[in-house]
């Protein structure tokens, strides 16, 4: 009992500080740049008395103890502060579901040369997508969806040498897809591009035919012309979603990769027949070719691995009456 009392009377000694002073100061300035957060906000727990490597939303490297990750999931009010540039070893930066985050993407982010993952999503960030993002040569993921970004897509994004996923969906972007997007390096793995729910237009640059995309989603824009370059037996694409545009090309001439899982070409002006070779896409799970100008007999003899029951009529509706066969009506003699 006396020993317990003695221990309780000893002065409290906090664990050794892991966090580097420069990182700690940068985080505190970052916090102070916003309007005072609510008491339950994770940033409010950033107390300088404690080691910043233990703060909520902060990640430190276990070897160097440098701050390498920052995830902001809170109701901060204001714009992204310039103090972010002082976290020079960040490789992961995420602002997600922060509706009161406003302003433009600041040049300070362009100084974070170690970034591999940058996400600004579900915010009120506005302005153009800045050219300086192309300086972040280590980027693997650039995710800027569900914001208020406007203007055109910078062609310089097509020069990012390590990009694996680009998501610019759910903004107010205008203009066309840059020709440079046909020159993404593919040394490690193919890239996924998601540009859906914008105001983009124009034809797809022919240069994109040379890219083996992992996935493509261009839905709900105003693109036109030919999108057949996304197809081909030699490609390893798993998702092609080009619905609700003004594409017009002969579907009879496309061929399908075995890797295809999702195909949605609905609500376009695509004509021709559905090639029988589509049945070789054994991994296909989602199919929608409705609201087009397709004709001819729907292929039979599907070899689907995960959908042995095949596809119902909703996948084929609202084409001319000459599209026929199961699951639609029988073809006329």
C-alpha cells in the first residue's frame, strides 16, 4: 500500500517525444489556420503537450518518426493553409467530406514532392485544377471528386509518370480530354480514369487508343464521336462506362477483353449489332447497352463465370425493335 502511494505521488513523466519539432509546429499552424473547430472535432485534440505522432488523423513513419500521413475528416472551416507545405515528408494527404473547406487548391500542395496519394473529395473547394499538380512526380492516386472545380483539365496531368488512378468526377469541368492522356506511362500497371458527371465535351483523342486502361468512366458528360478505342482483345480493362453521352460508332466492329467486368454504353447513339465475341468476356457482371440504336440478334451461349443466369431485358431495352433474341422477343424470320 505504501509503495502504491509512493508511485502515485511521483511526478508524471510523459513518454519521449517522437514527433519532430518542425512537423509539430507545422501541424499546429495548420490547425490555427482554420476557424476554431468544435470541441469534438479531431483537430481540437491536437494538444502541444502530447506527442504529435499520437494525435488523431496524423501518421508518422515508425523508423524516422517524421509525419508522412494526414487525413482530415472533420468540419474545419476555411481554405487549405499554406502551412501544409512545411510537412515536407507527407506521402499521404486526404481531405474527405469536409463541406466547409473552401477556396482553391493552394500552390503549397505543389511543394509536397513526396506525395503518392492526394485526395480532396466531397468539399467546397473551387477554382481550376492547378498545373502545378504535375510537379508531384511520385503521385499514384489523384482523387479530386465531388468538389466545385471548374475549367479545363490541365494537359500536364498526362505527364505524371507513376499515376495509377485519376478521379475528377462530380465537378463542373468543361472542355475536352487532353491528347496527353494517350501517353500515360504504363511501366507498372494500367491507369484508371474517372471523369464522370462533368460538362466535358468533344471527341476522344485518337492517342487514347494506345493506352491499356484498367478502367474508364466518362459517363454523364457531352462527349461525341467514336469511343471504340477503349475496346480490344489485347487490353486488360475491367470497366468501360461511357453512358449518357453522344457517342456514335459501329458497335459491330469492337472486340472484348476477357478481363471486362462492367460495361455500360447506355443512352448514346451507338449502332450496329452486339458482337457474338462478347460471350468470351467471362468475368462480365454488369451490362447495359440500352437506349441506343443497336439491331440484330443478342448473342447466346454466355460463358459467364459469376452470372450463370445471364442478363435480363433491362440490359437491352429501348433499342430499335430489330434488336431481338433472349431476353427480348424472338427474332422475326
